C-alpha cells in the first residue's frame, strides 16, 4: 500500500488538549493526569485508531481499565509533570509522530512499574513489568533498548505483552 498523504493530528484537537494540559495544576496526581489523557483519546476514537496514532497503539488505550492499573506505584515521577506540560505546550500539531510517541510513552510510564532488574542487553538497572498473554507469565521489558524476556529469563517468542495489573503485581510480590 502506498502512503499518499502525511497523517496529521487535527489542529483543533491538539490545541484543545494543550489548553487542558496548561490548565492543569502544577502538582496534579498521577491518576488525574492519566484521566485527562484517556478522556482526550476516548472522545475521538476514529482519530486515535488511525495513523499516526495507530502505529503507537494509542487507540487501544481507550479500552484500558485504569482502575486496575498500578498508577500509584508507576514509573512516572512527579518531576515528569513539568516536563510533560512543557513538551505538550511546545509541540506543534504538525509534529504528529513525535506527539503520538510522547503520549504513548507518558501513558506507559503512568501505568507500568519499574522493577529492579538489570537488562542483560544494555545493562540498564531497571526494567518495566508486563505480562505475557500466551504464557501467562510476568515479563520484563527494557525501556532503554527494548530487550524483553520472561521473569524466569526465557526469551519471548510469539507472545503479546500486556500491561500488568495491580492485582497481578501484588500476587507476584512486586508491590505491596
Ligand atoms: Zn536494555
């Protein structure tokens, strides 16, 4: 299939989001920030299921059960809020790919916990916790290089990774 047009975020949709982010308190809770982004995505399903958002899986976040996610334990630290607000205000709607990637990364940080595991590939000290859909096992993904494996060290082959729920992580003993 030939790509004949450049995909762009509708300017009105982006400026509306920018305004709601700028209006945020300087110190919002992580749940508040997550709710704001999800509300924005859920309002325009057709847009987020299409490019450039589809490549980053943004449409899928509309189906997220955020109440079940470990937001209070997540990799997103409150210092990130300032960076988030600055980045959102700076991006022009034409930077659609950068926006899609940044929103995806922020959502991922908000709902995923960092585990004290060294990446065998790049030696980064932390990995993010996921669950394998086929193997029903805890899996770790390196945020720096993308390397992933199951918690027992075995490689992930032909499996889909899901974000690990609070309940799952609690049972695995990773959060209290
Ligand atoms: Zn790595």
